[in-house]
C-alpha cells in the first residue's frame, strides 16, 4: 500500500512539475535609452559685402543691398556702377565695380545744374522733381541704348522713391564735352548737366561695356 501510495503521490506530483516547467518565463524588456537631439542646423549667412579699394564701404554696402532687393529685375548682378557725390566734380567719383573680383575703374562724372547752382564743383542737393535740373539719388537700372540729343545715351530706370521720376525726366548716361578731362586743366572742375550722369566723350564706351543692359547704378553721398 505504501508503495502504491508513493506511486500515486508521484503521479500527482510529476504532472504539477511538468506544468511549472512548461510555463513561459516573462523577461522584462528595457526601453532603449533616449537619443539626445543633435545641434540645430545653423542657417547660412550671406557673404559680407566686399571691400572695394577707393570706394566708400557705406556705398558698397548700400549698392549690394539694392542689388539684392531688386535682383529679380537685373540681368547681371556682379557688375555695378557706384557714384559717390560726396566728392567734387574734379575727383573721379564714378566707380565701375566688379563685385565678383573687386576690380574697379574710376571715372569723372558731372552732376546737375540744379544740384550746384553756384557751380562750386560740389553737389549741394539731390532732387527727384521735374524741371529741377538736379541729380537724383538711389538705385537705378541701366536699360536700353538710343541716339538722342546727346548722341549715344543709355536710359536709367529709377527704383527708389528718391529717383522714381528718372525716366520721365530723361535722366540718362551720356557723353559730354563739359565732362572731358581737359575741363580740369582749363577750369579746375567739370561743367554741369541737366541732372544726367554725363561722362567724358572718350570714356562713354567704357561705361557701356561695363554695364551692358540691365545692370545696377547706385548714386548717393558716401
């Protein structure tokens, strides 16, 4: 009987052990450690305006800002003309600038009678008014060429409120005898225009070649 009871007990015990052995073992799953975020991308900064030898940095910066502002209206962006009317007419104050390589070619340029009534050689004031015969300031686009009162000329479109009447006033680039270099030896200064950007007759083609059609001209006091 004991043997039989032992067998019976074993029979009862063994199935229980089998059930325990068959039970799945639960293994706790650890979450992966959080990934630290990388540094935020640094936005690209525009290149600073170049330094152009002999040209006011303030004017260069204003000209570059105008080029960027009106860039969708310009046919080419690297070649600009910068006119610094803080200098007298006996100084080479028209700078033909290549912003890509820093090259500059400086020429004489006349200002308007209405900007210097006393013919002092210094521009006294700018004006955008019709009939003022004064030079106007701001950003222009040099556009098409034509033959007019002053022979070969290039029209200018004013882009700012300070020169918005440039087309209506026929403010253009042209050559003139009173802007030739020999005026300096004879009179110590250039003659005056009616508001146009008048350059020496022999220098006009250099201006045309530099600007082409669709370049920026920027005129102000530095």
